[in-house]
C-alpha cells in the first residue's frame, strides 16, 4: 500500500516560522512533523510515500535526502510553480498510484494516535469510494454524516454555508482529521481541474457513491497549525 503526505501548503497560520520554513518542518520534541508522519505510516507497514512540495520545497527535499527518507521510499510531487491545494495536488500525483487498489492520504500538519490499520480494514469492508477520519471536536467546518456514517454534506458553522448532495432528515456534524483512505477508482471521476479541494471531490461523489466517515473520537489528535499548538503537541507526542 502507498500513501501521500500533503506538505505543500503555505502554513500562514504558523507564522513567523513559515516565513523561513515549510510547515511540514515544524519541530515537535526534536522531530519534524514530516518525519513523524512518515514514521506514523511506517507503523502500518506503509513505506512507499509521495510528498508534494511548494513552499521552501528545497528544504523538504534536502531533509528527505539527508535522512534517506527516514527509512521509507519517498517520491516528490513538485508543485513549486503552482500550489494546487489538496485535490489538484492528489491529481498531479495520480500516476504514482497506478496499479494500487487503494491508498492513504494525509496532511503533514496533523498528529494522532489513530489506529490506521483498523481504519484501512473498515474502508475495505465497506466498499466505499473513500473513508475519512473524523472526530467530535470543535471546528468551524464540519462534515455531515447519516446514521450509517455515510457522507451527506458539509457546513460552515460561522457563515452558515451548507452543501447537501445527499438529503437526509438527520445528520451528525463531525470534524475532518485530514486523513483519508481513497479507492483508486475515484481518481477516474474527478470533475475539477487545476486548483481545488478534495472535500469538493468527496461532496461530488457523495451524491451517487458511498463516502464513509471513520469516527476516531477519543484518540489523541492535534492540528499543528498555530505556534501555540507546537507546545501542546510536544506534551502529547514525546
């Protein structure tokens, strides 16, 4: 099984660190976020990983080369000329996943003790086009699921914007954890080009296909998006 780590973002919330470095190289207890997530994937036996790069891309590439991929086989998807967001970034890297049945995609700036093998098993038993790790936690943007944990929509609780490709009388709002298992066939039906979000792809598919949520509420999780979150992450991940 292969995986992709999104490491191309500008990390504007993590300034001033990201004025000189990519956010994936923020350090928690002596290890960069990128190294921690490469090793997180290794814990599930995943050692073939593609990393997309844009902001200070050479610093990520140099770190990976100097450390021999931290023991994994690392490929680079170069977005130096244009940042493609999550959806465009995955589509640019799509050739890397040829021949795969499914694969893992995750953000470089999340840390968690989620049991990834259990999530992979749940995905494969559900025949879903994708399975998204979600939690019951505070977030302005939430995915909406029915009683079978099938994705029905999305909402922004601040602006009250809502998208409901699958109508259902009752939904549960959950926050996306930035980790997903994608069935490779999904890549053959993506009606967007250029720069776009994977959330839009999942909402597109939710109207006619099964996109599932994997609720890992109770696991340790942190989005290392702000300077103060580095200190908190250090207390959670030794």
